[in-house]
């Protein structure tokens, strides 16, 4: 019985398929507009809001957000960043973070807005990032003002 051997063409095709598969796997793991926020060994998978349109939409109209998911608003510079809960359907913890990636303010369990106009949540301190996670998660992981975060985006 003869052994099975691959032709040079079959080897090349196989190599191309392997390379394409690895590229696709890398794309799925590291997608643009995604990242992680880590704190004391707990990491959250995050979406990024960098453009004005993404920031205006935020988490509006979302009916759910996974326990270890969130949205990170990335601004060009530190400034006072009031937020509101307009058209937001789920309670959120909203965390303001400075350029050194330290927590400067936390609004726990911000509730969906039911009045018009929606009241602003104003930290009255400058931040470069604002991170939204499911309501109650900041307390559950022990997050406090002054804590250092690791932002990967």
C-alpha cells in the first residue's frame, strides 16, 4: 500500500488557508472599537465610543448589558463631562476616569430617565474617560474613587 503524499500545490493551498484562518481569528479577537478595562484581576469587555455620534448614542435603547461588559467613552482631553440617562433602558454605574486612568467619580445605579428634560449627572471634576457598566457592578467588584484602572483599547 502506497503512502499518501501531498503535491506542492496542495501544500501551498493548505498554507494559504492556515494563514487566512489565523488572520480571521486575530480579527475576531482584536476588533476595532473594542477593548478591556481591568481592575484588581476583574476585566470587562468594552465597546468604545470615540466619535461624537457614538458618544451621543451611548447605551441608548439597550435592553441588556452583560455582567462583565461596558462602554468606554474616550475623549481627546480632560474636561467636565456631565452625562444623562436619556433613552437608557437599564440602570448603569457611570465611572469617570482621569488621564492617569484613576477613578475620579462614580455614580452608582443611575436610573433610566423618566422625565423631560433628563437631569444631568455632573461629577464636577475633570475626566478623560467615562465608563458605563451594569448598575451595581462597581460596588460588586469593590471599585472606589482613587482606584487605578488598566484601559486596553
